[in-house]
């Protein structure tokens, strides 16, 4: 099975001001977000990637470029519309503090599977399209590069949370229990029998073990297993 690194874009001007950006054009990383993206790119630099696939929105493409620039090889690069931000419809562009007063807000928190954003899409549709795309691309990467391949999907908070909920086997109504911070990295492997969620919402820590980890067998290790191999002792290249 291949390994996918689910990367959320870095912080944006909209995040910093409490605005639900949605699919609004021109929302870019702020200074903090650019630094977050650079740190995440540094973490991933030691892992030879087969591909970097991004949501079409600017903030994800900026984050994806940072990751690609730190790769010593030449991974494939693509844009995938199915992992773009949720269509929040009439909620797009509004302040979160104002949205929290809407009756629908409570449903978003407690029963997201029942939510259809006014003038937008349902959260079930959002999850379905994103999960289908990630699983499809993962299978394509494995077919082309083998079961030890690693690739990156750069997307958005609710999209990644919905993909992780599916991998955990959680109902969508529970996905608000999952945290996905700006520029965080979550790690999932799709196996013959089930997905394996290796890590979620990591903002620091070594990922170089992924470069030498053997391809997983597909069977869960009874008792927990021995963990991943020791990371190489030499540090990765410094970011210019």
C-alpha cells in the first residue's frame, strides 16, 4: 500500500481574521502561514515523494510549491478539484463569530451529516468526493511506483478531517472530534483489509523514517508491532 501525507495549507489572511474563506479567490498565506508551509516542507524534504497533489485554491498551491521546492527529486505535480474546499455557499466570506449565531451552526457541530450549506453543498457530498479522490489517487500512485511510495495531498481542514474520519471508520457526525491545524501533516496508508491511520495533525517531528520504512504488509500487527525503523542520524539539508 502507498502512503499519503495529508497536508493542510498554512495559515491565511482569512484564518487570521476569523473569516470563512471557502472558495473565495485570492486568499493567500500570510507571513505566519508561509513560515508554517516552509517548516512542513522541511519535515517532508527527507522523504522522496512520488507526487504532490493540491487543491486548486491559492493557499494550497502555495503550500504545495513549498513542498516541491524542498524535494531533491522530481515528483509529479497535479491539481485535483475533488479535494478543493467545501462549497459553503452563502456562508462563504462571512465572519465565524456571526456564523456561530446561525441555527445551522449547531447542526454543523453536532450532526454534520445532515448539513447542506445554503446555496452550497452538503457535508456528505464534500466527504464523498474527497475520499473517492484520495483513494483513487493513492491506488494510481501505488500502481505506478509500488507499495512503498509516498505522496502528498495538500487540502483544507474540513476536507482532511472528512478523509481521516473515513479512514478511522468514523461516522461523519463524529468528524468534529478530529483536529487539523494549519500546515499539519497526517499520515494514512490504505491497505487490502482496512486503512491504517499512522498519525494525525502533527506540526513537528521527524518524518525521515518514511524514506526507509518497508512497505506495510496490509495485516495489522497483533500487540502493536515494533514501530517504524530508527530515523537516519544525519540531519536533512538546511532550508535556504
